């Protein structure tokens, strides 16, 4: 199994790569190729080419949730396929009209396209709140139970019948990958909460060995008490690798390094993991 980060906020000192606020990861496993998220649309095609990854050969696309920094690259990606259809897996709330509302200012943060537009470009949507198992040892988590309150920031909303409603982000899904080393967990933004994601992974896969956690962990908004609980959970699971991307937060990354040491590594554009 090989994972390659194609979109992230950070890039190594390598000519031609594009960094952007967003996330995307290419997965090659057992003869299958998947793309988990698509970034915000500026870097995905360029970075894939620089990493020698042919996105026209994908077997499926999986979207973690309906925010622009994870879905924005879908239409450009579909267009290079010249109308050939491809399965796109997501939660039914992927097309909710998502909004950020802070300091009396409203900002649209949804996917950036509607279903008809994406289907016209070749997307064949499979929308489900339930887990989905795909060939190659890949499990799309489905809706993640909130056993522990993720206490997401209260600026995220969606519009319904003209009113703004706090968004619980039930569409936030993770990817669970079976490898010889143990279970690899891939997060887009971890709005569901890291502890909930880990708990659901153990339940859904009936495994007791978590090997790696990769992606955006959304820790920048956590207070010290919340972060301490998350760190304790991560220690107990004895993960061998945590690759931080996108929305993890610089101060949180420093605390992760202090608590967990060398297993913390950057999940930057072009970084490659093999399991």
C-alpha cells in the first residue's frame, strides 16, 4: 500500500509543487487507485503530475466532507477525464449549503459545485451515511458516532429554508485502510473528533492494532484540556506514525511532538508513505 499527499498547506523545498489550504491523498493498494479528497482546486492536477501519478486511472474518488478545501478539485479532475464516469463516494450531506458565520460576516464554504454539474462532468455519486467497503482493504467510515463530544467551533453552519443552523458536520468521514503493518487511518479534517475516529475504526474493523494516523486532525481549535485527552488516547493506541496535515494547527503539532516524539512527521505535498 502506498499513500502520497497531493494537496496540503505545506510543501517541501521542491520546484513546481503547489501548496494550498486543503487536503488530498492518493492511495495505491492491491492494484487499485483511489483519491481521498481533492484539495481546493489549485494544486491537485499540477502536484499529481509532479508526483508521476496519473489521475485518469483512478478507480474511485472519496470525499471526506462538503467543504471547498476538500472538494474544490473535483470538477477540474473530472474534466481531464473527458466525460468518462467515475464513482464518487460521499455522505448525503455533501451538498448542504455550508456557511461560516463569524463576527457578523457570512462566508460560503461549501463544495463549490452542485450535483448536476458534477454528474455532467462524469461523477457517479454513491451517497451513504453507512460504512462502505471497497476492494483493496479500503473502508469508508460512514457517519462517525460522537461518543466523545468533538466540540467543534461554533462558526460552522448550513442554510436550511433561509435560516443558518449550526452544522454538526455529520458528513465528516475518514478512511480505514487494512495493511500488513496494521490499520492506517486517513482523515480529511477530523471534524468528527480524533477520539471518535479512532474508536469507530476499532469497532468497524474489529482490529486492536492501529498503525498510522495521517491527515488533518483539526486540533487548532482545541483547548489544553481537550488536547490532553486526545494525546492520552493517541499514546494508549501506541501508533507507530502520525503524519500531520492541513488543519492540525502549528501549536498542536508542537505539543504532539513534545508528547509523542519521533512518530510525528509532516504530511506535506509529495510525501509518500508505504505500508
